[in-house]
C-alpha cells in the first residue's frame, strides 16, 4: 500500500499544474445521455446519501454510479483527480461526465472505454455506455486516469502517467472495496490487467510504459506534452 501511495504522490508532486492534459479536443455538438441501469452499491449509499451526492456533484453528473465513484475517490490517491473533475483544472470549471455510445462520435471510438472531450472551454469525460453497470470502484479508477487529460495535447509520457495512476487507484480501491472484483465485467478485465502490470513492475511504471509505447493507437504521439517530461 505504501508503494502505491508513493507512485501517486510522485505523479502529483512532480506534475501538479498539468496533472490535467487531454487526449482529444474537438468541437462537437452536445451528446445524448442514456438512462443508467440499476447498479449494486455498498450499503451506505442509500437514497438519502445519494441525494446528498446529487447536490455535491450536480455540475458534474446525475448518474448514480458516477456519483458513487466520485465519492469513493475521496481520501484516496484518486482525490487529486476528483478535485480536478470538480474544477481544479486548467479550465477552472467542473468536468461534465456522461455515459455515451462513443461510436456515434466517430466509428473508431466505438470500443474505447472512455474519451476526453473539449468544447470551447468545457471539458467532458464520456464513458462507454457498456460500462453503465460496472462496479463504481472501477469507474473511479477510470476517472482517475481521464481526469489527467484536460487539453488538446497528449504524449507517451502523459499516457504512461495516466495508466499508472489508474492502476494504482484500482489497486487501492480493491483494498477498500474487495467485493468490486467479485463478478466479471469488461471494465474489470482492463483494470485487473493494469493492476498486474503495476505489480509485475514492482509498483513502478516499468511494464505499463512498455504497453503504452507499443500501443498502435499511440504511435503518432510525441514523447512529451506540457507538464509531462520524457520518461
């Protein structure tokens, strides 16, 4: 656990001002939001608690699973990303989070798990609608990653930091909410793979970096982007 926290602290301490830089920045019209299926949350998330979360995150999302995920991020290594989502980012505005059929934006995005988007000065995180019933702890790990992408610049170094952050947060989430890994889900395949890479690398980015640098989707990315130095 100490090693996980150290990884997160290194990311935050050395890249505080740009722990928000983005993958995609395009100007598009507003998107459709779909109804979220009922999810299974820890017992403390009753109707009264959820109502409080709706008030706290009303500028971010109205989807229960996203609200619960954001709440789970409090007082963890993901709290830095949660604060960025609330508005402590380059735009100084809350990030809007929605589930979306990503293929309706562009066909090649159909199988993406999530997508960062920017319309003028408004940032969005679109999560693939197939994850609407994912465990909120897994959504929390995904958001910890996406909250690092908040402008039109991206790089191999930035992706490496974001994937490492996600792996560390998922590892921490499982210590707090181990039941999140009980039932199979497509998003859990992603999170558990990242967790294994983090562990294999001795809680460093060693193997995650290799995966990022050999990812065909990242082949045209530069080595660095603002705030993320060459690894």
